[in-house]
């Protein structure tokens, strides 16, 4: 640490002692000497406190609790409830805001006792979110715009709260704990594909956000000039052809809770219409991945969210497109993988973003 920061050993020792006294880090023994005194090894104190990560999914809230190293302690699913007690996505943003507060407060009461307690909460939003303000610009599946929840949540919960785009947080989760964790890929593109397509791009080990924090809305890039109309107002958007919703539309199935299981069942039964629809989605996915490869040149592309469940049925099409349309793909050294974390990617990334933020403030 002294070498990296160019600070004196005495200064580093004093700062480390402060972090130890405040429970943030712990000593884990001595390391190998490179010629001088053996260095003291340190790591984040995993038992110092807890972090909550939430994923505001289409059908429910997924909540996880982690320790300070991102290990999941507990996980729970909370169905949405309206004022009338019926299920389904809340009809107005105030209802959802109040449910978020209630869910976190309830979970907080059940946390194990730790020196620092609950240190923060991260929330993944399926929509356009400004950074670092956390202002929700637009949630496509509800039409809600301009929601400034961060300050209100922090005031009600008396906690630091981070709101970010779902794909960004899922990218962080997969990079640190999932498909990218053992690859040493500093540049990784995560594609969140379910009802739509979003992306989170890790560049040099950090999230790339663009000038306003809105980078990654790749599902609304045009892949067919005069193609199918999209809810965004454009035509021929990538997500109209390569998403899970696109497969459901091809099969004339309502895109509703349980759709993944319904489609998977058809695929396992070798339903010809389902096989045709998923193969077509795989082709369009491969074409879009090729576009991303050219634009960003990542070391790895991770297909996540619901579409990762279809890996065995789409991977051949994706690889065939990459090998035939982009015969020079090897020069890019890109790997296409499928999510290891499954549904936990976003919530785990949300927790990780809180830990990162806290440690950056402490450093």
C-alpha cells in the first residue's frame, strides 16, 4: 500500500490502524518478504456489517443481504402489493417507494448483530438512471419519468442509498462474483436480456457510464431499418428481435410471470415453433453481439438475465453468426459466456456498489 500510494510506511500504518479500530479491515497474517520486512496482509472485515441489494424486477422485488465481502447471507422475494392488497406492479411510484422502505426496514430488523450494522442499500432499476444523482429518468415498463427517490429513501431509512441501472449493477455483480470473476477481464460487456435488452460495460475494471450515466441502452439500437415498431417510438430495435419478449411474441404468448418456464418447457419438448423462434432470436443476438464487439472491443461478453437460461438453444446460432459474419473475430479475442449468478446478478451488484462506494469514501 505504501508503494502504491507513495505514502510513507508510518502514514499508511496510521491510516490502517484507524480502519482496523473502526472495524473496516482486519489483519490476516504476514506475506512473503521481497527483501525487507515481511508485509502485513489486510482484507475487508467481512463481519463488520451488512449490506442490502434490491432488484426491482417486473414481477417482484428480489432482496439479498451480504457481508462486507459480498457473500450472500440471506435472500428473499417480495411480491408487489397495491393499496388494495392485490398483486402486480404498483400502479403509481409512491406505492413502490413505500414498499421499498417497508421491505428494507423489515429486513433490517432481522439482521445479525454486527459492529457497524446495516451500512447501506443498493437498488437496481430497470430503466434509465442518472449517475451519481440516482434520478430515475424513465422506467419503460411503467412510463414513469423524473423520479428523485434517493434523498427521500436516505431520509426515511437513515442509510446511504445507491440507485443505478439494473444492467450496470448486474455487470458489476458478474464481473466481481460471476462469469467474469475468474477471467481477469478488465473490459467486459454484460447484456441483460429479458423483456428488453440493456447493457453494462466494465472498462478497466470500472463501470463505463457515459456523460450522463445513461450509457448501455443498446436494446434500442436499430437492427432493421424498417422493422417492427418499438415502445420507444423507433422501429427495428434490437430488443424487438433478440429478447425473451421477442420469442414470446413469435409464439403468441403473453409476456407475464412464468413465461421463461413456459418457453423452456416447449424447448425441452422440442416444440418446432419454439425451436424456430429461439433460433431466430439467437441469430439476431449474434448480429447484435457482433455490433457490440466492433464498437467496444471487450475481452468478454456475458449474456445474462432471462436469456441466459436459453444458452443451450441459442449458443450455436450466436457462435455461427460470429464465425461466419465476422471471420476475423479471433483478432478481437472475445469470449461469449452466460451468467453464473442468474437472478442474483443485479441485487449482488447493487450490494457491491454500496461496498465500493463506502470504501472509496474511507480511502
